[in-house]
């Protein structure tokens, strides 16, 4: 499955989640979005965003100050 990359490094809360929300709307159901962020708040924000919206958080991790999240858009209702 193809993935879309969203690089929001250098942006602060709430911009990473807002930009991810916009990017997810453009994806088909089941589409994957890889987000790269440097804001430490993203570690809380993305799990909360996925819990609230129903999108799946498939992966979350940090290496050398860069957070990487893999989100999967929920299937159409």
C-alpha cells in the first residue's frame, strides 16, 4: 500500500495535527499517512487525535529528535 509523507518538522502544536487532518481528508479510505514531526507535544497529540477521529495509529516512535507517526485513514462509514 502506498504511503503519503507529511513533513511538519519545525512546526509547533497544533499545526502538525491540523496539517495531518487536512492531508488525511485527501486520502482514500485505508490510505496511510507518514508524519515526521519535531514538536514533543506530537507524542500526545497524535494518539489523542486518532482516538477522537477513528483513524488508526499504526506506528509511533522517536529517533534523534524526530517523531514518526504512521496513520491509516478510517474506512468509509
